């Protein structure tokens, strides 16, 4: 498993693994060796090469782990050059496949307590940001009555069905499905609970999603039927709550947060959208602090965010060097990081050995 040993007079596998067993993964607070994150160790002429197997390709802690690994290995007598490679194996929420028959490793709900806070814009950009990091990502437009994802993703139709299964549209490395593909643009959807339940279930189970590391679910605003239906139909690995900086928006975000708590869905954290001089700052952070959850960050109010959504070129791809795009990429990494922690902790609580993750 760990490749070839060096000669007994030089650097050994045992010495290298002992050194790496002192390197702590910052989120899981356990060492890399016991977490089975050290793979493909090779030693040649006292030069060491190995791979760190991350829990997400969007991991924001690579620099920390590489720095600590190099520092630990520098204490091994006679060590030569050190080469650190990277790979990832996203841990899987085992409940999902059993319940919906799809190979989703994790499901992430994006929610807001009220409309107009840019929830769909955030969901779309989060999905693309995770895909840009190398993850396999799907996006479900569960805002059945106001589906806007296809416009923002730059696609107005999906492929033909195959083997009686819908095939999701794809752009920017993200697979996505929406009720907007199935109804006329001017057709009103005046549906009550049972029809919403049926539509959401169909978009989950009657689509050939393939294997996904993350399914992002864009929920409608509020705390109504769609939220309850989704919690019944699909095990959610976690939920992200979007708010604006104003207190009135934050108070609605609290209702969304408390809804997920009542449904026993872990809260990944709070995002403050449209932050800056015009609307102010700080309400999202206060909500997170008050309700003892993670503050994932703020996305500044920039005209390019709106332009990108209207044109089908979201800001993380249209203006990747903008402050908003950089903020979203950072938030996406933190979301992936938190989901990995939730999933691994749940597996450990169910007495699943850590080396079986994935």
C-alpha cells in the first residue's frame, strides 16, 4: 500500500509514517495517518513522494497540511526531497442512495427565509465554483413555482430522454434540471402541496444524474411545502441559509434556519449576500453568532453579479477576478469543508471505520 521501502541505512517507510502521524487535519482534529489520508508513499534515494487524499477537491487547507507535513518530515534523519501530491475522495452520506436510488454523495440545500436575497444566484455560483475545483456537481431547481436556474446557467432546454429517464442539461461542468424545461415560459404554476411533492420527487428520481459529489438544491424562499417535501423525499447532508445585510432580511433568515433545525438538517452556515455600503454589513454574521452556527462569509454587492445571472454567464466564470467571485469561491470551499466534517462525524457515530469512507 505504501510503495517501496528505502534501504535500511536510509529513510524508511516506518520513519516517514511516524512523522506524518504527527500532522493533524485541522477540521477533523486527527492525524493524517489514522485518517488514512496518506497514500502511494514511495522512497527513492531518501527522496520521499506521497499523496494526501483529501475529503473534497475544494479543500481550503492544502497549504496548511503541506506546510505541516514538510515540517514533520524535515525531522527525519537523512530525508531528501519531499514531493506532495493531491487527490480527493469525497465521503458519502450513505442515507441518500438507500432512499432515492441515486448516487449522490452529499446533498446541500440553499435556502432563504424571504425572496429577493439572491438565493438562486448564490446557488448557481456555488455549484459552478465547486465544479471548478474538480467536484462532480448537480443543481436541482426546486423552486418549482419560480424556476430561474436555466436562464442563469445559459441553457434553455435539456437533452432528449434516454431509456425513459430525463437527462439533465449541463454547462460550466454542472448538471442541472428545472421545471422551466418542462413547461411553457408563460405558463403559470398554481400548485398546492401534493403537486409540489410529486414534482420535486420526479426531478430527483426520474433523472439520470450519474454519480455526483454534491447535489445543490435551490429551494424556493420561505418555509413552506417545498422545504417539508424535500426533507421527506431526500436526506439532506446540510443546509446553507442566505440573507441580506438588513435586519428585516436577517429575521426571515432565522425562520429558515430554525425550520431546518426542526427538520434535523445540519446547518452548514449563513451567507450574507449583497453586502456593502448600499445595504450595509453584519446582519448575517450576527445571525450565525446568535444561533451558534458558522458564518461562511459575505458576497459584496456588484453589478456584474446581476449581469452574469441575466446573461447566463455567472460571475465566477464571467468575472473570476472580481471580489464577488473570489468571495464565492472561498465560501464554496468552506461549504465543502463543512459537509466533509458532517459526513465523517456521522459515519464515525455509526461505527463505520474511517478507512471505509468513500
